[in-house]
């Protein structure tokens, strides 16, 4: 059975690509993912804020060490001599490339134009096969026009394309007013692929302590339905690679997204909860379903239930909303 797929110009042995997670911090865990069937791996994100905070902290420490002891100045090491977050990330890129046979995709979360450009070039030079832009931007300014929000992404991509030659994948938010049009603009700017959708972790409120609290809420399979819907709408209408992320836990989840038209499926929460070996089960379940349905390759089933392929394309739009509401019936004894 041919499980191969194309993504970001890379030929992968199957569509399963672990997304950015702490697992890629360990060479052993990354090797386990590869052995379990991962076709590529997206590294944990490098955050520009973390790099800058560490550098600022080191500068402050060295400055305080010399205060009042001017004669010690010449004995203090330069802060660049201490390996920092950026150094460790670049070393991990190189180490993963040396240890794994599958493609290694780095992930970058920048803040400033200089940070995006500098770190992206350093990551490319370290040997990454592609770069995912984790552009985590929340438009909290009520006076900021949607056009300018979109332009942030497009300008960033265009500038990066001038600095690096490796493929760029952009992880997008579901909050654009016209996702399809946004992706077409990114295509024109040189994007190789998009991942739908970036999961913005939401702050919670502790009502007893009267303060904000932060917690990681696990995903569920139903969370993948938003990605499935938009991938089904976009399949055949965009030329860049499509990746589905958020809520993929089982072989059934992966199959649904492939039928919608995705090129790859990203897993994260399920692998953190169940371990790298869970990939083997997902692949086995996918293979069993394909054999039962008579599919000999992933290419045969991809997009079979995209919007352009189903009998009633409106099912992916408003008609589905109406049918779901009309089909609802309350429990016995509930007043109507």
C-alpha cells in the first residue's frame, strides 16, 4: 500500500507529521517518533522573546558583577561565550538532522522584523529542511484594520523569502475574515504550505483568587472538524500544501482529514499523552481502513470528500448548519 504524500516540495513516506512539541527536544524521543512511523518532524518553537530575555539577563548579570570592581572587567567573559536558547536550538537542528533520516522542519515564533530575519537565516544555515512560521499574533487593538493584520503576515513572508531559500510553511489562525483569500495572497508571496489552524491558548479566570490563570487544555477529536471543513473547501482551489493540525488523535481523525483533502496530518496532544508509539497504531488503523475500502494509495483517497467532490457542496457551508438544527430533537418529556 502506497502511503506516500507530497508536502512543501518534500516526498514523505506517509502523511503523519508530529507537530511542534517538547518531544523534539530529546534526540531519543525524536528517534522513537521516526521508528514509529513519523514521516517528518516539526521541532518545538524558538521564541524570540525567550532569546532576548536570556541575553538581557546575561548582560545584566555581567554588568552587576563588574559594578564597583572595575579591575575585574577584563576578566569577565563576553556574554556571547555562554550558550543560550538560540545556540541550543541551532545545535538541536543540527543534531536531529544528523540522527534522523526524515525531514526536520524548524519552527520560529518571532516578534521583531530583525528577529524573524536573523533567526530564520541561522536556522536555515543549521540545516533545517523547511521552516514553519508560528506567527502567534492576536489583534487586540480595536482600531487595527483587518487589512493591516493580513499585511503583517504577507510582508513577513515576502521579506523572509528574500533571506532564505528553504520552503516556508505558515501556521495560520482561524480568525481571518476570508481564509481562502488570505491563503491565495500568501501563495503569491511565496508560501510553500499552510497549516490549519494555529491553536491560540486562551487565558482563564480564577474566580476565587480574582486573577488570570493559564492552563493547557487538551484537544479532542471534534476540534479537528474546523480544519477539516476549511481544507475541504480549499482542496483543489489553492496550489500550496495543506496541513491539518489540532485535534488529531486517531486513525479515523487522520482519514477524515485526508478525505477532505489535506496533504499531511499533524499530531501533538495524542503523542504527548500516549507516547511516540501511538503513531504506529494510527498508521495501522489507517492501513486497515484503506484495505477494507479498496484504496491502494493515499493519493486515491485524498480529497474524495472535498467540497468540489461531494454531491451537495453547500453541505460544507450554510446548508449543513440548517440541517443540523432541523435534525435536533430534545429528550423525552422536554417541553416543546
